[in-house]
C-alpha cells in the first residue's frame, strides 16, 4: 500500500507521552513510522508527578486504552499504588489513578516500541521542518526534517510532539538556563522553524516540586509522632486497562503531611525572590495547579495546605513531594523543606523548578490535529497548550490515527463531545484556543453520565477496531464482554427479586436509592441469572445502565438534539464575508477557527446565537448554489470556464 519514496510514512518528533501513542497508533495501523528523539532514555518520561490517571484524567486513560493505545497497559504493568477516586460520588466521576514506578513505566513503553516491526528510531534532535513538493508522483507531497547533526529524513506526514522543549527556559530563583526539562537541552532551532511556517505561538509555564532522598526521612517515626498520616492504596485495586484482569502486586505506601505557619513565613519572607512574583516569568501557568508561593499569597487565610510524599518507584530513592511545586532559590527551598514536620533532616536530591516554553495556539489545528497551514503536519501533546501526561497521550493517539488515515487516503477520525472526553479535549482546544495550560476536568464535558470510565470500551473499542488500532485479542475480549452485558441486562429486565415486602421487578428494585447489585449478589441476598463469566466491572456497567436509565435517556436525547448542528458540515473556504448581516467581528472569528461543523461554530468564544443562525441559513443556500454550479460545470465539460465549488473537507 505504501510503495512510495520517503523514509517513513509517518515521522513522529518527540518520544514523550504524545509521541509514543502517536507512533504506536500509526504503526499498528500499518504505517512505517520513524520516531525522532535525542535519546532512547527520553521515552515516556514523567518529569513531574509519578502517577497516571486521576479525576477526568483516568477517563482519558480508559478511552486511550479502549481505542487500543498504550497508556493503560503501561501503568497496569508498572503501577505501584492504585486508587479509585471519588468512590463516594456518582459513577460519572469515578476515576482510577495509579502511582507509577516511573523508570519501569518508561522501560515498558520503550520495549513495546522497540519490538514493533514497523517502528524505527531516528536518534537526534530535529532542527528544521520543510515541505517538499513532487517527491513522489503518487503522493506529490512529503516533509523533510533536518536533524541538528546534519542528516535529513523524509516522511509523508509529520507529527510534532516536543512538549515543553520549544525555547524551554528553566527558573530556580534568580538562576535561569535554557532547558526543555531538568538536564535536557531546549529545542530552539525547531521552535524557530515552526514559527517560520507561520504558526501563531504563545508562552506558557509549568513547574515541579523538589525530590527528597527516601533514606533521609524517618517515615515510621513521623507517623508515630502524628506528623505524617498513611495514604495506602485500595485493597481491591481497579486497573486502568480493560485488558487487565487482576492486579495482585503489593502496593507501596504514600504519606500525607501539612504545611505550617513557619513554612508560610519563609515563603512570604522570600516572595520577592520568586520568579513567579518578581516578573522574571512571563508565561502563564496553570491556575488549577498552584505553586506553593501561589497558595501562600493567594489564600492567606489558609493555615495549612496538604502535601503528599510519593515514592517514584520501588527501587529508587527519590520521593516526589506532591503539592510543593515552587521556583524559589535552592537555599530557600531547603529551608522550607526543613521547616516541614517530619522533614527536618530530609536531603533534597533535586530542586523544584519552573519552566517556560513556547506552544502553538491549537486554533491553528483542525479536529484531526492536522495543521490548517500545512497539509499532513500534525501537532500533539503539550505543544498544543495542554498540561498532563494523559492529555498528551490522548492527543498523540488522535494525531497518530489521523496521520495514518491521511497517508492511506482514508476518511479522518474525529470523536465528538458526546463520544468521549478525548472529543471534548480536541474540540475545546481547536475551537477555543488556550490562554493558560489546558487540563481536563469532568466539568468540561456536558454529557458526563454517558462518558463514564466503565463504558469507555463500549463507546470506543468498535471505532478503534474500525480504524485498525484494536488488535484481535482485545476485540475478542470486548465482544465477549458485550455479550455478557446484553445477557445481564436482559436478565435484569425480566428478573424478579424477593424482598421483605414480597417480590419486586429487578429493575424497580435496583432503582431504589442505596441498592447496589454487586454486594447483594456476592452475599447471596438476591438471586438473578447473571452470566457466570461476569466480572465486577461487568456487573457495575449493567447496574449503572439500569439504575440511571432515566438520566441516561435524557442525556441521550440532548445528544440527538445537538447532533443536528454537529452533522452540518461547513465546507473549507466557506465565504463568511458574503453572509448577509454578519458583522466584521463575527466574520473574523469564524475565519480564524474555520469550524468544521455548525456545532463547532456555535462554540467559538464570542459567537452569538444570531450569527450562528444566519450562517446556518446561508449554509443551505451556499450548498444549493455550489451544487448547481458543480452540476453546470460537469455538463459544460472540462474546458468550462465555470469555477468548481469550494473543496469539501
Ligand atoms: C517541569 C514540569 C512540570 C510539569 N508538571 C505537571 C503537572 O504538575 N501536572 C501535569 O499534569 N503535567 C505536568 N507537566 C506536564 C507533563 O509532563 C506534560 O504535559 C507531558 O509530559 C507532555 O507530553 P508530551 O509528549 O507533549 O511532551 P514531553 O513528555 O515533554 O515529551 C517531549 C519529547 O520531545 C522530545 N524532543 C524535544 N525536542 C525535540 C527535537 N527537537 N527533536 C526530537 N525530539 C525532541 C523530548 O526529548 C521528549 O521525548 C509538567 C512538565 C514539566 C516539564
């Protein structure tokens, strides 16, 4: 299928969480993939929190997994502590999270890429990207990527996933130095090359806490003295991948500790030395992930803040201090650490730091993450303005699938807001752009009850199979689970349950508040014909579908209603300036985003319902006129002077 000249069908620049999912997806779908990275040691690294999942992020991981991606499998294989968050709330917001053994996580992912027959490593730093026309008669378009060492590689499609490396600048108090992550070179030439392609870029900032030496902390003593509290994992760990049936590895302990008045005093006394507060840092940081300086200054009434001590692996000495990111000078950081209860003698292995970096405004991209400026150039991960491993991985998968589909000449793969959190993520980015690092929250999804962790496979595995990403093993297991679910739903629909007050239809019984199917089945308190192969996960899905039937139905009708606009495509090059009654401001907003559908057009910030209505009305007329023109052109033959209608997507 790919008998063309370039070195690769798809070249992925960067091997972080976005890069590895992009490379894996494109390779699984049959493409010859090159993965360009300065070193094989920089694969799927976790420069910050050694954890995967969490609220809304756990949803993303389940969705990546359901589509056939790597992240869920990787964390299940190497996780050291598992927790299901928000258990006391409804199933829409249950989110799995796992602490990673970060070295093993990276090694596991690297091994999967290394053993893939269609993935090849291109070791070096990419410095320039150039489109070349006419390199293959069949495809008539390819990309050339120059490496800093002088070599050039070519590919039909390129996916750039360089994270925080574009013009990365680290700050530790007054010290500043160019770096993408601590100890790794920034990418300045590639940043310039991307800017030269005309992309609109901005500057953001993120930060990470100090790492402490495990051997210098007396955890048991601090617990005995009441300075630390234990934070164990779940007794019945919930996996992040649908392929994992058991997680029986011993789990590590984490600890909680609190900041104190003396800690806050040190921060206040040194606030003028914080690059975040003295104007040294210009990039915008994530509001939802405040630094210690932010917490102390912005919430002066709070006497203490939670901090968690989390091991970065089972055989490493680094302890991650979650909630303690800062950019104060090293000596001040040490004083702060030593003022913390139980950390008086702790040795700081690495200081906290902040990093500023360039990103590309994601409004430069379409819903496939292909750039609107340059064909078959895709961007994914933190370069798009997001923050977080899971967001990066999700974007990497979308870009990898679409790059492969584009090379194969197949239809694009776009998930809607009612299909997946991944759909919400992409739509938010490409429609609204980023003013600050974007992180996924459950509140960003309007159809939360439909987008649960338990049904991510039911929502997405068929789509993953369709594009060629879901392997036979996963598909077989999925098909079995779907059969079990149908059987269980049928037996709930027809079943009757014996209660103290007589017999009751199972459906009615289950919809009562506080009634839980799983516990009662386990204890033999009810008898229903449940498929004997059912896992607790299968039971939970059936229970949720029955219990929340009314709410689910309502959300589904909302989706059907909104789908009208979501399926009304706006052709590329649509002449907004010709729409009668549309203000110049609206023409500009639509023109900047070039929405793919009327639904997306309605979500552009500042677009009024009136503007949307006139575009909708004109769209009909335009389509009608364009069809007429095309028909006339066809009838007139190839020499016709009539111009064809605007190219569709
Ligand atoms: C200091 C710091 C703190 C963070 N804090 C948080 C946090 O608290 N919470 C959170 O959710 N997220 C945090 N993040 C963000 C999280 O690490 C990223 O969002 C995520 O790793 C992004 O994945 P990515 O694949 O886009 O990029 P990365 O994981 O950064 O990977 C980029 C890859 O590109 C490669 N690369 C760069 N330039 C070139 C080039 N020219 N040629 C070839 N390869 C190149 C790099 O070697 C690397 O492999 C933090 C990141 C940093 C650096």
